[in-house]
């Protein structure tokens, strides 16, 4: 077990939490606003959360190789979510 | 405010549910035989951890039969460790902090301990020449244990001269045998023990025996810590063996030699192109077999090249597996026999060096046996931490 593998677990953990958090927020926003745009964002985030969850499960069960490629992919996912999070929070 | 509280409760519940269902899945899916995950080299550092076995690392532990000279002095020549009071019997004892070797003229028992984190492992390699030269690797609860778990045996069965009829460069069932030398039919000289020192001041022990006609020699190199000598690096988790074949009396003009060895173990054997030592950067150009059980991994590896008349050639190795089911009373035991055949190019002087050792499961970044639990905790902490950060930022934004 190397450091990259441990980092993968940390990043996928953060990604999973952020995706479910954003999904809950967007669902609440949709309930209040009933805007279709937000509904789509909610669905996107739900899918993102499911994907992260499955990814975690596959990593634990060693069905995918836990290496540098996973690490890079997860970094991209995390960055996308961070930007989405920032976009949701910024007013205007 | 109510919606916010509900959101937090739902969020925490979801995380809780995820982990309740995820953990049993994780443990159910784990292959119990999968023990080794490649990691970073840190063996030499770890050997120095933990409490010493004895106050004086070179000191005697008693029971030594040598009286005239100090057998525990690694700088003393092994050949001098003959005890005339014991008649033809003599014993040689060598002790370092984590390695004990006890040897006589017909056997050598090497015990080694390695320590990582708070756990330790000990193993024993028992070499004897009473009948056929045999190496036995066992695992022990500690260095001084009286009971051991037999793990695998390597029997040096015979040397054969064969005519490579199908010209595939290796001995197989289609080839004709011109002559053979079963090791059970030859007499080996008494095992000798010699200590040497590297330019860095590290000692290594050479354990040697050969057939009375000097045709086949087995040399074992033993170290008590990671030591480099003669273009090799070995650790106290393994022994290096040299097989030397000098002046084999060939009966045919075009024949070659093959050395047949046999591995017996109740555990699973997996071929490895990239050996443990290669992963640890202590060796190159090796292949081998890993013998894996639930708790341990041992190995038998060999150099991909052989020196024949001072030239290097690739060695062809054939592994033939055969499984046995033994029924005794109401007990049933499954045994695997693997014949490992080293086919060497023809030459007057052949030198090949295999290794026997154990793979440390505990020397990676985290203990292997705790990896899943450890990773689950890391994952959970990452989720918890990011959840706090996530909520903290929202809370801060709303109350600003």
C-alpha cells in the first residue's frame, strides 16, 4: 500500500461527501424554487454521488486498480465539485 | 432553520447508512489469500526497531557446545569451530541481534526475526544433507520457539544430462536423458561455516557443502542485516544460495544439464516475474515462486541468468505442478508438488544463484492485515472532515 493509494481513499471520501452535500442543498433549492434548472443540477449531483459511492466500493473490493490514474481522475472530479460548490455559493 | 437542521440530520444519516452497508461488503469481498501489496523499501531501517533480543548482540545464549573458541564471534572463521570433545560432531552457533544460526556437519538451522511497527515475524530455514539436500522454511512465533509451522520444502533432487531433442533449450518429457546424478545417491561433505566481512564492516556467513568429487556445490550466504557483497544485496529475510556444477562428466557431445528441484507445500504457489526483491530494489533480473497462505508469504526465487564458463546466459526454468490429496483416517490434506527444472547451457563451470526467503507483510506504509480497517477509517475521517468543512462554510456564509 503506497501513499497514492491512501490519498485516493481520502480524495474519494471528500468527493463523496461533497457530492451528497451539494445534492441535498440543490434538492432543497428545487423544493423552494421549483426551477427545472436546479432539478437537473440535483440529478447531476445525485449521479455524481452514486458514481463516487460505486468508485469507493470498487476501490475497497479491489475491482479497479488503485493507482495514479485513479488519483488523477479523482482530482478532476474534486475540482469540478469545488467549482460547482463555489458557483452555488457565489451570489449574482 | 428547520430545513437546515433536517438537511444536517439527513446528511449524517446517509453517511451512517453508507458505512453500515459498505464495511460488511468490503470485508466480504476481500480475498483472504491476497496478502502482499507492493510497498516502499524500508527493511533495513525496521530491523533496528524494537527491543533487542539480548543485551549483548554477539553474546551467547547458552547451550553452545564449543568451548575452545568463541563460536558467537562472527569474525571467527567457521572452520575453526570444531569441537574435538564431541568426536566427529561439532556445532557452530552464530548469533546476531535478529538472526540465530545453529549448525552442525549435516544440518544448518537459521532463524531470523524481523520487526515492523509493533508486530514481529520469525522464520526458520532448515537445511540438511542427511539424504537429499533439502531446505525447509517454517514460521515461528518467536526466535526461541520450539514449535514451528512447516511452510514449504525445497528438495534438490537430481542433476540430469539431457539431449535437447526438440531444441527448445530446456529439459522436458520429450528429451532423452543421457545420464543423471540423483542427489540421494551421492555423498556430501560436512557443512563448513565461514564468516566474512564486507568493506563496510558487515559480516556474512558462508555455509558450504559439496559432493565428495566436487562436482556439485551448494553455498548458502547468510546475513543478519541488509548487506551488499559480490554484486548482491541480501537481507535477513532471505538466504542466497549458489549452485555450482564443475566438470560434469558428459556422456554425450551435444547434451546439456538440468537441475531438478521440487517444492512441497500445502499452500498456493504463484509464479512471479517481478520478485519481491526486485520490488524492493535489492535485486534485478529475477523470477520466482511465491508461496502464499492466509498469514504468510514465502518465496523461492532465482536469477534469470546463469554463469557458464564465465559467460552469462539466460536460464530456462520449467515449473510442473501436481496436486496431491492425502487421506489419513478421517483427515484429508491437500499438498502441491511443484517440480522446478533449471535448464542450463552446456559448460564446464556452471554457477546459478537462487534465493529462499519470506515476504514481509508488515513493512509497508501500513500493516497489511489492518489495511482494510485502516483505509475504512481514513475514508470515514475524510468524509467526516469534508462534511464539517462543507457545512462550516455554509453556516459561515449564512450567518455573516
